[in-house]
C-alpha cells in the first residue's frame, strides 16, 4: 500500500496476546526517526559482547549513540519476550493462510444476518459503507433509543457475557465482530439473547 507507517494490534484478528504490537516504518525514515524509548539495546555497540566486557569504554561524552540499522532502533527496551513473540509469529502464519476475500464474504453473511435480525428488534447501523467482519448495532426505534442508556447497554453486555455471548459497547452501539469460527447458529443465539434483554428493559412481558 506504499505507506510510511503502519501499526497493528495483535490480540484480535492476528490471534495473539496482549502485550505486543506490530509497526512497519518505511526505510526512508530508518536513519532519521528517534525512538521514544532510549535504551542500550537499540545502540550498535551493545550488540558487541566484547565492548560490554572491556573496561573504561565510556568516553567523556558518555556511551556511543549510534543506533542499530533498520526499524529495530525504534523497538522498546528490555529483552524480547520469549512467549509472546512466538505467539505473534504463529498467529501471522495462520492469518497468512486465510483467503481474505472469502473470509470477508463469509463474515458479511453473518453481519448481514445480525443487521436483518437487529432491525426487527429496533436496531440499525450508521449510514455508509462498512467492512464485513464488524458491525455496530445502534438503538434506532424511539422506545429503544429512550431506554438504552450507556449504563443499560453495558448492563446488557454483561448479561450476555454470562450466557457466553461476547460483544462490546462503543459510542452508543453494540460492537459485534464475528470470527471465522462463528456460525449462523451463533448469530441466531445472539439475536435471541438481545431480544430477551430488550424485552426485559422495555417490560414487554411484564404485567404492569
């Protein structure tokens, strides 16, 4: 895509754990950008065990400041985590084997199903194009818009989590992001659980 900088979280679609992230930096910036984290592991001399072993290796100006080559100069300090990085590598291998077009087509059938069922409950989405793998159900009917305060939406999300259904509340919408192992049966279970929660809040089934 010919970008200058590209960053990515790894704990969702890239199937890895919290505590790492990925960043690409165009080579034209490797020699000029300064790292936020200043540490010895990004310096050239500290790649040399003999330098570390020698005495009186500090000049009047301090340690040599030459950085290592490439984007590694921007890495964080400390040793590389021996557990997290292999997880990232394996997650990337798995994702590379996925046919991205087929994945989007499949996931769009799921999120389209969420949207169709959600509209029957009084939900909708913001206008405009959207990716197939994520959808935000927003209260649209007059009744739901009045009843589903942010507090109520968080309460609903917590109730759904107790049933093994996981979604997030973001910016006034339920963020729903199926993965490749999600099925249409899972979508139906989500919609049924959403209806039950909405009915409780709107008191449709109570004798008041």
